[in-house]
């Protein structure tokens, strides 16, 4: 039935329908506002969870001995050796000499006048042995040019081959074959004895670089390696030989207090990130119509309060001179955030490195003895963010379920409003149609009466 918008009644039926629908849509508006609040709540709780996971990552850089131990290695002359240390190294001083650098082998052919034309190289089999692998290249009339032979050799694993242009006026081209790896075991042997066919030349090769091992001396003991990087001479110490020495280079390995302090500062910053985010999103001011996404979230509040207790607790089971973070320069401020006194931490490290290490790394499940970081990490992983039963994980799942419910209800209500609008338009259209018919009948009767009166 076509819509007739007030054509008979004179009513603005479209406006009337929109007004009716506006009143009918009030429950949907309320649901949409509630949905927005739940979405804000989800974002806020997820924000707490994400920042707590960042805190756990910062703790992971400190609460294991192999992560906590931070050492710096320095060479008295960095032009000759580059050194780095990991957590397995033993602090100390080492005399290092570079006796030889590792090299790869390079073989260069005699000179040729042409590099592209076939028929330049004799036909047969060219055998190249690299280390323990032998590559047999079949040379025939289809590939017996310098460039094509170089391409076939270059495709073999471990070899690099190319044609060099020396710029010589008559015979500028030479075939270069080079091993990709350094070390005495990666030598190259070229056998041209089977190149007997065709009219091409049998190339001869000159060794311009020999495959050799690197050699260094550490505290008077000579060690060889197939590369310039030595990782096993001193446990935890990597020595990169850069140039030959004329006398011993002194390598000192010591604790890296600055790097350790940076790790501790990252932990402090990550903890403060949790607290500051929670405080910002927990603000409630009805006068200013401000309501943070965490207002009323008791689970998030208990998480933050629990972290605060773990931070301030004393851990008497730790085997060392320090039993609380406050004793090594990590203090809780009046607003609950942490503040690191780097001078106090440096003094603690200097006075009792092992004690600081024990405070940060003690984690003994058998005796239920934990330091503050292990206690926080265990609580985060087991109680807060566990994928199955974590407080925050479960809360996020619950909020997401509520949001899905609201979205479904809003979608259903939208469908209801669409159907309701259609019914209203049909009803108003029907009303206009009826009024039109009545108006026509009225006009007909009036005309009939007038006609009858005139006849009389």
C-alpha cells in the first residue's frame, strides 16, 4: 500500500511517526549508553592487565640469576679486539693477543680476452673441491664461456664466483672463485685435468688468499678458530679479533652497575605505570560528571592493593643482608608510586652484591621462600593474568560477555523499531486512504443532494 503523507488529513504523518519512534527508541538509547560504559570498562580493565603484564616482563629481566647478573667487558685497545660479556662470565682480567686472522680462500684464473663468447674454455669436466664437497661442472659447447662457467660455480653451495675486469688492454678478464667461509678446513682445490675437448683453453689458477684459521692467545694459551669470533675460550666472554697485535691487550670483566640500575629503573617504571593508570581511571566526580572506567571495579582495586603489599613486605627468608626493597633504595612515595634512589642502590651493590642479587632472585618453591620480585611475578601469573582463572582474565571475559549481550539486545531492538515504523506507516497510510474515500463519498452525497433540490 503506497504511503499517503497527510494528503487528506493535512497531518505531517512522517513527523508524527518520527516522534513516536523517538519515544519508542528510549530503551535502545539507554542500552547504547550502557554499552558504551561497558566498553569503557573493558578498555580500562584490559589496560590494567596489559600494564601488569609489562611489569611481569620487567621482573623477568631481574628475578633470574642469569638475567640479573650483568657484566661489562672492556679492552685496553679496541682497535684490535672487541669484547662482550654475558651472565656466565667470571669477573677478572685477561691478556689477549691476536696472532692471526681467519681468511677465506680465493683462486684467480689466468687472463682472457673474452668473457661472453662460448668456445673460450676447453670442454670436459671442471672439478672444484671446497672443504669436503666436490662439485663437478660439465663444460660443453653450451656453457664454455667465462661468464657461464662463473654462473654455474656461483650456484654451488659455499662458493662465490664471478668474472673480474682488470682493465688490461688485451686480456682483462679473470675467473675468480672464492670460498664463502673462513678457516683452514674451507680450502679450495681446482682440478682441470679433465678439460681436454674442444678448441678452448684450459685455465690455470693462482691462489691469492689462503683459507686460514684465526689464532689468539689468552693468558699465554694459543687457541685457533675458523672465524675471528671466539666464544668458548673464556666462558661467557666473546672475543672478536679485529687486527693483529704486537703486544697483549688487557681485557677487564666486571659487574655492570649501570646496566643493572637501568633494569631496576625499568621495573620501577613498569610498577608506576600500573598504579598511575589505575589512579587515572578510578577518578569519580559526580559534580563534573567524571567517572573513570575502573570505578566500581573491585577486582582491579584488589589487584593494585595486592601489588602494593608485596612491594612493601619484608622477606625474611631471603638469604642475604637485605630483606626489603626499601633497604636498597626503592621507596614508596605518598601516592603509592615507587621512587628509585640510584645512589642508595649503587651503595648496596658495592657493599653486598650477593645480597642484592639474593633479594631480587630468591625463588624456592620447595621451601616457599620468595624475594619480592618472585612473589610479585608468581602472583601476577597465577592469580591475576592466568589464562584460565586469573582475576583480570576472568573479569575481561565477563565484561566481553556482557557487551555481546548488549550488542545482541540493541540489534534486536533495532529490528523491532524497523518493524514498528513499517506498521505505523501502514496504519497512517490506511487512515489517509479511508479519509480520502469518506471525503469522496461526502462530495458525492453533497452533489446528489444539490442536484435533487434543484430538480424539485
